[in-house]
C-alpha cells in the first residue's frame, strides 16, 4: 500500500531535550512538508523540501531542523530552542509543490 | 484581510439536509484550490480539488468564483459521517520564490441525527 507513515503516534519528552519525528513516504513524491497544528488553529508550515538535499524554511522554522537525504524520508527535529513544542505535527507529500498534498497520520508531541 | 478565510462554524445541520460553506481568498494570483476534511484528532484528507468549471463528486460539489474570490463546497443529503472540519487550501503563484500554499482554519460541521 502506498502512503505516508509517521512515527511515533504519541511522543512525550522533557523540556530541554531534542526530539526527532519520522516521516516516510512510498508514493514517489518529490515534495515533502512539515506542518504544526495547535488546538483550534490552522496548519502552519515549518519546512518543506522539493528535492533531495534541498529544503526551505516555512513560516515557523525557528527551533526546528530537517534533512532530506533520501527521497522517501524527511525527518523533523524539534530542538530545545523551540519555545512551545507541544503540538500535533503533520507530514505531507505531493508530486510537486503546486498540487494536492497527502498527509501522514501525525505525531502528537507533548513536552513537559 | 486574511489570505484565506473560512467561517469557523459550527454549522449544525440535520441529517439529509443540504449545507454549503464558502472560503474567501485575498490574492488574485491564487491558482489552485482544494477542499480537505479533517476528523477530530486526525490528519486532513483530500476531499476534492476545485476546478474553474466547478466539479462534482457524488454528494459533494465544489465551485470557484474568481471574480468574487471565493470557493464553495456544497454537501447534499448530508450523512452523520460528514461531521468533520472542512479546510480550504489555496495555492498562490509567486514570482520571487516557490508557490505559497495557505490552509484555512476550517469550518466545523455537525450533522444532527
């Protein structure tokens, strides 16, 4: 089955720790994205990548980092510099940047 | 004016009724449009793309009005399973960098038995 997987589904961390969220897709999509969603809020773009070894900051990149070493994988690291990391993190992919995106099931991160 | 605006709702609609909601956008360079549905605590799922001529998929009809800069979603014969938040997505063509993709905050729909 083709799709996007994110792991883990729930993640709990102590303040001050870096944490890496996994995102893998087997749709052969070139573009991948990371969004953050807070309760009652819309999706906000953290980072996106249109091609391997290249990525661009979104609207709220501060405190986050990404890598794109393989087409299928786009991990997101939430660093200790991110002031309010508790949120629902969604990874998405698309054939190219201007067409519809498909989302993974998300990771709920709680930092205490 | 916000780039993409939706009425947050909730829209409380009896089962079997028809419901419609709009999404307005401010940038006339907007090029492609989509509707997603998001169930509580789940990921958004693509419902349908919105084409210039309008398009229909079963009970769902999407339309684009470029002159007034809005897209609409019409749901006929609503089912309990249609209860969700509906997100509109607008893709804005820019000439200085990559296309900009804006998600609306969504409209909540509750179908009442």
